[in-house]
């Protein structure tokens, strides 16, 4: 048996390395880290991920009945017994996966990251390994399956958030925020972290193999139970299940060991893309790594600056703030993942949905300079940024910026400049510096297409 297992591991490893080969191999790229040498992210999936640019994150579950933060309120603002009983009442009869997809399309979103399980341990799918799941609620319908089916029908990529932490499970330690729940059996081995790891891998197996998740967004690697060895092993396990998936860098502990540069050390720690939380008051560390990166990254933003899940009294970003944040993110080469917390009945708050629609209206007009782009060559913080695709650079000038912009070309040859409406702009080039003038910089963001010769 051991010999067969070793042969299996070697064959899968060879497949992963072979599958990962591509034009970037000469410079290497993120993947398995120092404990899984020669394994890098899947180039085809990563290219598609970076092309999509905008996604929807969803934090939702029985905890929405309490109106406080998912998981973190358990045993704190909400007594454990009350929090743990919400699943008995969870019956989101107005949930309609197609309505979610319609909002995503109106918002210009191309992929969904559904919180299938947060730190509180509740699973939004019918898991064979847990009674603390959607099948044990009055609703009973498999929310994950319905989202998967609707996403496929609407050409939207399905990805999922999954917490490494499970405060409800008796085998997970340290016990925190109320400790274990009541739906799992215990024995003389409890708590057994190795047994929990096996349970965690079985649930991830369901999400990847049974539901076809292509993007895996893990969280909870900052917990003291987790370490580099566990993260590196988990990364390879997930890639064994599907070599084509991509996984965020929270699969390992790299965020907890940032070097002086503030940039994630992907040469040591596993993960395919850098995950950064933004526009959230209590997040400080990610501010060190804002800005451009040679590696793929994602800005993870919550529209409610107070919390991620449903909140009756949210502090919302305005549509203007969302649009500007989106532009800054794509100008720095990142994807923009914006989070909503549905109401207990399964619908989105109208005010929040309208903000998403306004973002989508802006994106529809400027789509050419958004989708399929990478970071452009021109950036001055707070004044302008840029994206690039093929022989076109898309310059974004922010409101109240200067009417006259000077750009160092570095030997780029310019054919013409146009606005979104097709009007051509005049420009002047002296000593490899291009000067262009804008009549109106009162718009929230003005996009100029620079066609290279």
C-alpha cells in the first residue's frame, strides 16, 4: 500500500509540474513554495482569473438572523447557545440563485466567491461529513448546488471561500468564541487535530470534486494551530484534486511572515495569488502591500465597512468610492472582489444592490479598459493610473486631477489618443515626454485610450 501511495504521489506531482509549464517558468511564479519545488500556478486558469477582473464575494448563513458579524459574534455579542440554534430557524425562502446572477451581470462581475463555510463551521451545502449544514435547516435546499448551476448557466465562474478554522468542531483547537457545538460526536481522542485535518480535506474534496470550484479562497491561516508544513501540504492536496484550480496565499502562513518589503514571499510560502483586504477599518497589515505587484493579486473589499455579513445598520461605501477603488485596483494589476451580506431571507439589500448596479453602469461604458487588462505603465497616486491590453494603454485620470498630463514614454510610439466617446485628443511629444490636455476633469474618472503604433 505504501509503495502504491508513493507511486501515486510521484505521478500526480509530475502531472502538476508538467501542467504548470509555460512561458513564465524561466522567472518562476507563485505555487507550492519552498516545500513543493517546481509546482507553480496553472497558467490558463490564472490568465482567465486576471481577465475577469471583477467578482462578487458573499458572506451568508444562519448567522444573518442575528444581524451581527458572521462567526466573530458567536460567544461574544451573541451567546453561543443562541448563535448555534440559528440553523434551526434558517429558512431563506426568497433566495433565488438566478436573481444573484442577474445582479452580478448588472454589476459587471464575472466570478463568485461564495462563503461555503466560515469560522463558525456551518456548511451551505449538503455535506456528507457534517450535520451542521444546510440540509439540517428548515430550508433544506442545497444553496451551493443552486449557485453552481446558476453560475454555469450564466457563464460565471464558481469559486468558494472556505475557513481553515472551525470553532464548532470538537477536534479543532484552540477552542474559541464559544467552543465546540453539539452536533458532532466525541470520544476519548477528542480533540484530535489530525482527525480534524482529515475532516477539513474531505469537505474541500466535496467543494472541488463534487461542485467544481475553480478558485479556492482560504482563510484562518493566522490561527496558532496552523503552520507552514500544514499549509504546504494542504496546497498540494488541493492541486491533487484538480490541477487546474488556483488558490489564494492564505493556504499558507506567508501573510504572517511579511519581510521588510511588505510583499508576500511566494518563493517560500505556498499560494497562487496574493489576497489583500481593503477598505476595512480593522485591517492594518494589508496596507503595507498596497500597490503594484509582479504577481497576481486580489483586492477583497466589503461594501459595508462595519462588517462582512448582514448588518441592519451598515456603513456603506458610496458608488463613487467603489468605482475609484476598482480603478486603482485594476491599475495596480489586481482583481476587484467586492463583498455583500444577503439578508436572512436570501435577498440583497436594495441600497447595496443599487451601488453594485452603478458600478456596473460605469464598467459597461469603460469595459474595453477593464476586462482582459493588466497593470499599465503610467501611475501617479491619486492623480492617474493605467491598464494595458495588447497595443492599447488605458489612462484613468481621477476627478480634480490636472487638465494637463505629462507622461514619460520610455520610447513608446503613440498613434492616437481617444476618449470613451471616440473623440480624438491632441498630444505633443518632446524629449520622449507626451503632453496631453483634458478639457473636463470634473468626471469621477476620465479614461483616455492611448493607441500604440
